[in-house]
C-alpha cells in the first residue's frame, strides 16, 4: 500500500513522539507507518498485523473506559502469550492507566488479594479463566480469541494521550516478597524508554527508534512469558527497533527449533532452563539453523551448562544480568567481543551505557576492584518503588536515575569494569560461622555429567546453625554425587545431604522455585528424623 502525503505526515508526527510520554505511541506509530505489515506470529499460526493489533487495542480501550478505567487507574490482567496481551497492554496505556500483568498459571486464589494490595480497578482475563469468579467485587472484562480482519489500510489511528508525563507509572510487575504478600515493582514510561535505549546501545551506537526496514529481516523469538520482565521488554524492544516477533505460547524445545528453521531466526534470548530444554529436545546432531549467538538471562548460568550448550550447537552463549527492579538489562557481554572469541570467563560483561554499578560492603561503602560485595545500580530505567499495600519509594532523593538500587545480589568488578555475579544475599547459608554461597556449590555439583541441575538450600542444625542441602535433578546415587562434588569443594561447603528428584519445581518463567525446593527438603529430612526417633520394635 502506498502512503499518501497525509499518511506520511501522520507517521512523522507519531515518530516524533516515540521515546517520551506514553508507550502507546509505539504501536500507534507502527500501525500508521505500515498497518498491513505482519508483525506478530503466534507459533505456527497466521501472523497478526500492526493494524489488527491496533484495532484490538482500540476496542479493548473502549471496554476499559466503559468499566470506569481512567488516567491513574490500574488494570490487572491474566492473559498469556498471544495477540491479546499486546492489545490489553496498549489499551491500558491509551486510557492513561497502569498494567499489572499476572501469569495466567498463577493460583486463582491469589487474584483477590493481589487486586486488593495493588489497588486494581479491573481484571482482564480469558473467558475460561476461573479468576473471573474469584475476583470478588472487582469488575471483570473477558477477552476471547481475536478474529483476523481484512487488510483495510490505516483505518482509524490510535488515540495516544498527549498529556501523559513520562514519570507516570506504566507497569507494575509482580515479584516475590519474603513475607508471601503480593509485591509489585512500579515502572514508569520513562523507565521503559531508558531501558529500550540502553538495550539498543548493546548492538549499535544510534539508540533511537528505527523505521521499519525496506527489506525483510528475520524476526526475533520471544520465549519468556509476556507477564514477566524478559518477555515484556522483548516485545517493546521489537516494536522500538522495527523487528517482527515470533511468540511461543509456552517454551518447548522442539517447537522452538521448528520456528527457528522456518523464520531464519539468527539470535535467541533464553534462560538457562530453556537452554537445557533445547539440549534435551532437539535431536542429536541437529543444529539451531542460522542462530549466531544466544543471550542468557533471568537466572544464573552455570559454566557446565554453558560449555555443554556451546559444544553441542557450536554457537556462543552471551551472559546477561538484569533485574525486574531495573526493568531489564544492567550488564551484558558484547556480541562483537564474544563472536570474536574475546570473553572474560565467568563474567556477565560490562554495564550497559547509562548504567552505573558499584560494589559495596555491608555498611554501604564502595569496595576496591576484585573484592566481593552487594551490587548497587544507578540507572534511569530503575523502578520508582515497590507496591506492597502502600506505594513505597525507592532509596535516594527521588530524582529519576539518581537513586542507587540495592539489588540484593553479590558480585565483584575487575579492574576493567567487568562484572562477576557470585550469589544472592538472601540465599547465603551460614554454617558454623562460615558463609556459603549456594550458587558456588550448585556450580560444583553441576560439573558432574550425571546432574541436570542442582539447587542448594539451608537446613537448620543444632550445632552449626545451618547446613547446606542439595536437591538434584539427574541420575546417579546420592552418595556417588556427594563424593564427586566433595572433590571440588572446601569441607565446610560440602552438602551434608543430597536428595534426588525427577524434576525440580519451577515458577512460570522457568526459574527454579527455591521456596518449593525448601519444602521438599523439609518434608524428606523431617520424615527421616522422625523415623530415626521412632522406637524400634
């Protein structure tokens, strides 16, 4: 379709708005620029165009308006990885509201409490979702499967509110709290724009939004849930740089392989669990098509898994480090360096442009290069605060980008600014006065080829306070696996017990559920203790 001069003027006006104010301008720009362009492929289904997604967003925004959602409102949604998520996301922003994504597999019983704590104004979900009956007094909008529309040009443009400051909240992303209460990370439109520019800076010097390319370029695969940071950042990134999206409803290695081959996908952004699934589910001897590199994030990547993946598929795995509280990336290995064979073993790379990192002592003082401490981050993409019943500001004086975010992660910087992640503060096990990093013990156990994945958690001990206990997915007897790991660990770091499971429990984005692992340990070890205490016949 050939654009008229009026169309081109409208495209130009929208393009000028991308990068500030409401994030809804992203889809509005694309739908005006090339409405019939196929943008979103849901697995092997027919693609959705920008115009179709804009039409769905417009209809959903009208339903939100009818439900009373206005500027400053909060929209709780339980929509999975399909075209409806993009429509609901943009519709909330068209109303000047904040989106609260909740994974549709999250317990239905959590809906009412989450809505109460997060002060949601409406719930948007699938008609078959039992959450519609568990929402209490909260208004409910159900969104069923969308229908494709005939190619009809630009149609009615999306109405992007012009009076939305970039400092207004755009997203509240749910994260786990230590008390079990719902906890949300509040992120503004400006946080998202800063995150997009920082992510683009890892690949090119010009960090501005890109017009759609004239020639065909391979799409990017989104494998993470859109309700989580990695998935939603990836969706916004593709809208920002003008790349099409292939979306997996749920990660499956065999399906991912088919999509990679069918679309000529040349890079992947995955988590370690997905790397393992590709190893297990792609037939032996087959490669990953045109993929040149893989970025791994959202969870620690052990050296053993990285080496196994690179040896099997012949492509490098770039490590990346980020947090929901920082709305994505903090540090990443540079693509050009890794492809050229230059890497620092164990490092997650350098801070992204616009991100500052310092390593601090327990008292908050900055420590010298090479010393371990807590990782603090300063970035314009960092959250404005948590939502835990009452909005709580982040540390600092409130100036965007001028606060230090305490990540709770442990690490060190070398003399050249490369970051190394060593563990998580809240995971530290104190055994007889010695600090044990579970991540170090897990990496040692996973060097054993019989081990698929290991998790180490604390267990109370009358004499030592806590002892490390390993829960392992793999083969081999517990005694043999413990003996092999003991050769790689100092005596105080060695697990006192090792439990084997068929599969480790996981949260919806694929990461191991440590709380559930702790419950497994409690159940098994408590039962063993009770059996030893029982009187013998």
